[in-house]
């Protein structure tokens, strides 16, 4: 599994669930039900002081694991990605690519 942080553009349903994304000049469609969870971040290492009332967005990252395809009709293996949404700004970042599900070359 590769871990990094790269900006991505994500189109979402009204519920906030990712539907499509643009990354590295390509357009991907979510092809399976995404999974959402929250992870703690080391806010004390990044912020000097926590503004009053900012706990949930400051402490946790919203993470979505999505399976995407370049073409919704593509029968090949989907690419599995973990996306993080910053709760304050709404910006999205690609944080993990799951190698086990990436196509392998001989």
C-alpha cells in the first residue's frame, strides 16, 4: 500500500458520498459502495491552539475508501483508494493507493 497526500477533485452525492473523482488528469467513477470512517490526527503537532468549538473537525479526519474505474463499463479490476476530506474546507486529498488491487505487470 502506498501512502502519500495529493489533492483530488471529488464530486459527491447530496449525502456527501463520493461519486466521481479527477486525479492525475484522469476521470474516475466510483463503482462500488464506499466505506467511511474517521481517523485521529496529531492536531497538537500542527496547531498551537484549538479554537473553541472546533473539536470534531480539528481532531478527526473523514476517510473514504472507494473503488474506482476509468470507464464505468470497464470489466477489469477496480483501483482502491483512500480519500481524506478536510471537514473545515471541504478539500479532498488522496492518501492511500492499495497496491494489492492494482494491475500487476509481468
